[in-house]
C-alpha cells in the first residue's frame, strides 16, 4: 500500500511565506495545538522548549505556537533566539518532550518555518509528522473544535530564558579539548541565530575571532552574507592578506557551516567531511571506515575518501535522511555538501554549525595542518545545478520526455559523471545536477533536462 504523502512537512519541517497559509496566526496556533495533543497523549505533564531565529516574523509565530501548545496543557519554555541544534540539545538534555524551532534557515526573511524535534533530540519521523498533519487539517476544517479555554498561558517568547542558551554554549565549549587560542578566525553570523551564541562561545575558548554580520534587524538575515553567500567571506579573508587562518560562515539557523582557507578559497561540506573522516579514521574512531553523504556530494570527495581507505554511502538529500542512514549502519560521521555535518561520536542528533566549526578548528590545531593542506588533494569535478520552478511534483518516471532526457544524459556520461534530478523538499522546485569532467557537456546536459522539466511541469 502506498504511504500517504505529507502536505505540510517537507524534509526540514513546515516552511512558507510568513503570514500566508500555513503560516498565518490562526494556522500556527492550531499547529501548536496539534503538536501539543500529540505530546500529551503519551505524557500528560509534557514540557516543550521553543527557539527562534532573527526574522521579524519569528516572534509572533513563536508566540502563536507557544499559545497553542499551552492551550492544551503543555508547559512551554522559550530559549529565545538560539540555533536549531541548540533547541535539539536542550530537548534531549533537559527532559523536554519536544523542541520547536521557528526558522526558515537560509531562505529570505519573508519566509519562515517550523521544525520539531522529539524529546531525544531527533527530528520527528515521517509517520509522526503525517499524524500531526491530519489533526492540523481537521482543526483547520473545523476551528470550533479548538476551544479558547487555555489550560496554561505561556510567557512571551522573547527574550527567553538566558540560562537555557548558556547551557548550550557550555556544552559546545566542553566538546573541545585542544587549545584553540592560536587561531585567527573571521566569523560570518549571517545576521541570524548564530549572533546569539557564536561570540560568547568563541571568546570563552580564547579564539581570536572577528565577527561580521552580527546586527540582525529582522530583515537582513542571509542578505548577501552567511552560508548562502560563502564567497562574501572568502573575499573578505583574501582581502585581509594573511590576517586570518580561516573563515567560517553559518546559515540563518546555524545548523550548517561553510569555511574558507587563509587564501579565501571556499571549502564546503564535502571538504569538511573529508577532513573529519580522515581525522576520525586515523584515531580508529570511524566506525566501519564509512561516511554517509548524499546524492549531491561531489564524486571528487568519494574518490579522495576511497584513496584514504574510507567508504562513502549516499543517502537522500536532507540531514534528516543522512542521520537515518547513519543510525541504520551505526556510522560515526555523515553530512551534506551544503554544510550539515553530523558527528555521532558524541551525542549530536542533527547538524550543528557551531560544533562543526569547533571540530574543524580542533583538527587543524591537533594536526598542525592548515585547512588548505587538509583538503589539498580534493579534486572537485565540475558540477552544475539548475533549479526549475514547478506547478506540481510528478515523479519523473511518469513524465516520459523528462525521463528520456535523464536516460540520454546518463548514457552520454557513460560512468564519467553523474546525473541527479530531484524535487526540493521545502520548495516547489525541481533541481537538476550534472557532474562531468567536461564543463561543456555538463552545461549542455543540465540545460537539456531542465528544459524538458520546464516544458512539462514548469510554472
């Protein structure tokens, strides 16, 4: 029997334009109620922690979700502005039944989203999200079923409980044993959630950090900065002319990080996976000599890992699915090219940009090698990604012209490259990715497939 398809939850929670369905004040209140019912069914005394990024809409969405949770009897605690992995940490370490994050990650400030972690710090399963969705739709169809009697009244979501944020910062600081005081680092906080924790964390460890894009105004999150624009960081480090050993840049909710070396060359998640995998392998801590990446990771990192005696498995795109594969095989390390890196030699349950930055700096200090030296042998195959906005997400196997274009591209590459065509889990987009040693061939094949998708499914 076919598994029912989720309509609200994508690969990274619920996401959309703030103020529009499903992110109106009424619907977010009902989402809070539906989640609350899910929690109190198994724990009548359930507590939840909520956190948010710096978008101007995050405040009222967090307040509405909190009111919905509290209305059905859930005790809500707010951590205020905090990273997504910070909420996951608090959920699993403080006895909360769930952690809720209000963020749209790397999306523009006009968007927002809702991510939910269970009490063990893991993102909810697809099945549980589907069950919550059913109740949300039932409440939307019959609003009178949600009476206005509040069992609890939550405090405003901002400023939140400072002690919760401090606990997260202390846990990160305790995860590194090396002396990082010699490192000179330029840090781009993307005017996002990292602005609330990164400065205190880095300074507590004595890192010689210079921070940029740490003045959020509700509308400048990710604007020309952060992990969405790593070239901004790279140019700044290069202009500094040897003033920095490396740069680190986060996305809006800081669950991922990208880097650049002392010369300003950008190093993405593939490079971080390579450096971390080799380090863990050398210590005998890389279980089964295996790393979990995704279909989007470059063939170059797969080859470099293989040359180091490390196998790479590919999961579906989304750190949620990387983690599922890691848990299935017991892997220590996994991640995405976009910068989500999951370290399971500790207690991490999701990608954490701040932790990734500390772990990479620790590798640099212990090994006495610069970031450029750590990834110097990584030969990246040219990779072209083209997005096509679609009106509906029909499986490509059911669209003959599109499938024929994909098959023809794979035949032409003949094993000397890859074709990946998939739908975005959070947006109405089809993503076409082609890798090839020939840039001309890569461009031609990408455009050809994208053109067929546009003709068949385009807006």
